[in-house]
């Protein structure tokens, strides 16, 4: 058993933009009838908040098909602040990171041979992420081309994303591609999506 979530992470918003952008997106979701302004902590297990917005009367418009809308989903938590986001229980590192300058891939967890991170490979990323979380700036030198690349520009494996704004849909059926596209258009930024379990 467990509680499932689907997360949308804004991978472009700065720490300064995140708060006002979160308010604008909540206004839009409310105006579309997807959430209400009522808050609840029932079934919310997000990392930095313990309450979310209750689903609205038209929440089913956001999900894939009416066959999965027979249950009432949980709240939508809005996470504001620079953070790394993972897909679920027990995960804390990215499986890989690809340099945007030379396209070289650094393997951090060598699945299926190993299920734990190579500490030597992960350490520069962990330190870069910690610096970015605290100050808004952090970089990692590529082990292949040597370029010092902002940690937010690295392409991490699925289920791991950096962002100053994220939305956790707790207990919702899978979000539809059309809703995700509409959400991105309204947001005006690139996003990463992943699902997980708490």
C-alpha cells in the first residue's frame, strides 16, 4: 500500500519567480474548476508542504479518460523553493547526468548491476545541487569535456529534476497529455513530470 503522486516540476523558474508564478497557476487551476481554494492535509506527503488544494468540480478534465474518474483524488500541493525532486520512496540520487555541452553521460547508478549511487560520481552533483539550493548558483565540471556547467542545465535521468516550483497531484489518475501541454503553455516554462509513491 502507499500514496501515489504525479509531479510537474518547472525546471526554468528562478527562486524569485517561483512564488508569484505559483499564485498565478493556482488562480488558473481554480478558474478552470480543477482545484478549489480549500486546503487539506489528507493524503499529502510532499517534502516541503503538508497541505494542498482540494480538487474542484471539473478535476476529471485533467486526467486520461473517464474510466479512471470514479474515485475522488487527493489535494494538489504547491512546492515553492529551490529543491531537487525525486520519483519516490528510497530515491535520493539521479541515475545519470548528461552534459549539455558535449552530450557525455555520467552514470551514477549502474542499473541493473548496482542499485546504489557511485559516491565518487555523485559527489560533485550533490555539492552543486546543495550550493544551488542555498544560493541559486551551483555548477559541476564535466568529467569528459571539463566545462563548468550550471547544475540546472545538466540533463538528469528520469525521476529526478531540479526546480524552484513544483505541483504534486496526490492520488489523481494519470494526468492527460493534453492537460500537461495546456499546463506548460499557461506556465510558460519547460517542465519535467514524474510519478512516484510515498
